[in-house]
C-alpha cells in the first residue's frame, strides 16, 4: 500500500542557487472531491495516472502508475476538466529532505508553494529560510481546487 505524508508551505523567495533540477508539469483531474482524486499528469516526457484518497490528517493513500503518452492525451482531452494545472517543479535539498517547490503558471501565476514528504506525521524537519507560512490544512491550496478557484481570483477578491 502506498502512503503519502506531506506538508505544504508558501514560499518567500525562490532560492535559485539551491535548485537541484526542475521539470514542467501539466495535470488534469478526472475525479476530484474531498474523498478521492484521480488525475493524469505529464512530467516533461513522462506520463502518469494517480489515485489518491482517504485523507486522515496529513496522511493519505497514493497510487501512481506510468502510462503511455497516447493514453494520457486521451485522458486529458476526454476525461479531465477543461482547465489544467501547469507549473514548474523545482527540487531543492535541505538537510535530510528534498523539497518540491511548485511555481504555478496560467490562472495560478504568482502562486509558489513548497511541499515536503515525510516518513511519519511526527517526523522532525527544519524549515529552510525561504519557506513561509504553512498551508497544509488550507484546501484552497490543493491543486484540484486551484482549477475551480485559481489564484488570480483570490487577488481580485
């Protein structure tokens, strides 16, 4: 069984000199509600289908499988919401963890979020100086919700 335990934070500034590598991500949602998510994702030239569900605290089930490009394109075109999430993900090592820093594009341009995956909910870690407030529990920062209520709308409210 695959388990994902992650925490999410806003980013004060992008530490360009600490970026290990980056890639482009495009993702769409086939199913997205508070109990389960089924999404299709393109990471550079790789394609995946991901199933997430049953969130308890910051822990949830996650299953991700590679799929052919042709299948991903069919899913994007025929099963996903019309709006897709597009972002650049940077990987940054800090102490014993790798942080994933997402710089959003399109209707979510200006939003920058960092995530850290943990081995347990109680695992200790140190925040890098470029990390700001925690938003793990704030549903508006979930990628599936950014499709329905993009960052640009927040700035208008």
